C-alpha cells in the first residue's frame, strides 16, 4: 500500500501490515514518518493511492459513505489529547456515541454509561465537566467514550503523550485489559517506545514512509538493526543524525571570524 498527498509528496511507500484479531499492535517511528497518515487510512479518512486497506472485513476504497459510516461503528478512536466535547459533562460525553448510533431507552443508556465509566475508574466523576478533569482523567473519559459501542477495532493516537507516571500506568493497563475483555484488536500509533513495548504483542517500526523493521517487543528491544537500535535506546547518533545538514562547523567559525 502506498499513499501521497500529491505527486511531489509521497508519504507511505509499499507498506504492508497484517494485524491479527485480538492482538495489540504498536506502530512506532519518529515524527513525520507517516504513522498518523496510516491511522487515517485504517479509519477510512484517506484511501491508498496504490494497493488496498482491508479493515474489519471491508476494503475501504470500495465502500460508499453509508458503508464507511457502518464500518466506523465497529471502531473506537482515542485521540491524542482526548478530544472531549467541552460543553458536555463526563456522562454526556460517554453517552454521545450511544445516542448517535443506537435507539435505546434512556434507562439503558444510563446503565451502559455507568458501566463504561466504572471500567475506567471514573463512575464517581460522571457529573464533572472536562475543564474539571486532570489530563489523565480526561484521557480515561475519552477511553470510556471510545469503547461505548464495544468496538471490534480500537485505534490509539499517541495515547501516552503528556501523562505523569501514575496516569501512564493506569492508561496502559486499561488499553491491555479492555482489549482482552472486549475481544477487540488494538492499534497504538506512538513514538513512546519503552512505555508501549510493555503493552503490545507486536511492533512495526516506520521510517521515511516505510516499514523498516517489525517483531515482538522482545525482538525489537534487542534488535541490532541500526534505526531500531537508535530509536529504542534513544541514541543521539545513527541513521537519524543529531546535526541538521549544513556546512562544516570549521567553515562557519571562519566566516564568523571575518
């Protein structure tokens, strides 16, 4: 599968991913490598320029608007900073997808929302507004909202960014436990290496729009592939240079001396 915004800007080149049902898979790489674009292709916001994306049994490019809408009902999405509706309470945020997609009695909506909030430990915060939540709490409310419809596929866009160690521990355990409890499949797009390796079953590493390495967390952690070794262990020098390309340092100093 390949994708480009225009002929001068190829973003993804010959990317092949096979994500088994029930697994938690990480897609890692530095900023600008195409991770988020790949996530948008998976959710059907973009279509591949070459090849195909088969998601929850559907080739996305073959679906019309109603088909895409139906496919997305089978997905849950956790955005990087939660993306809660700021004018709605915690309860109403979680209730929103239930009311949008289903025609349920209000008593059942009440029970389902409380069940989802209980799963993320925030049943007691149902009456609060998003402005009254910490960053970690907001992420957990967003997670409760994303699982409201018991999705087959969960998509996470940088779910650990900006979290303190306690909040990270809570969110990472929830990602794993909710995936297993729902019998879902989860895809985590991230550049947080060590945090993610403790959660996922398999990892794809991307660089310059391509998959450069893949494997289990154990294999990745001990990989001798130069890019993976540099990325996983945070080394300043390697395939990704520390210094931005330019003239020699000595030449710049000589110019400054003049």
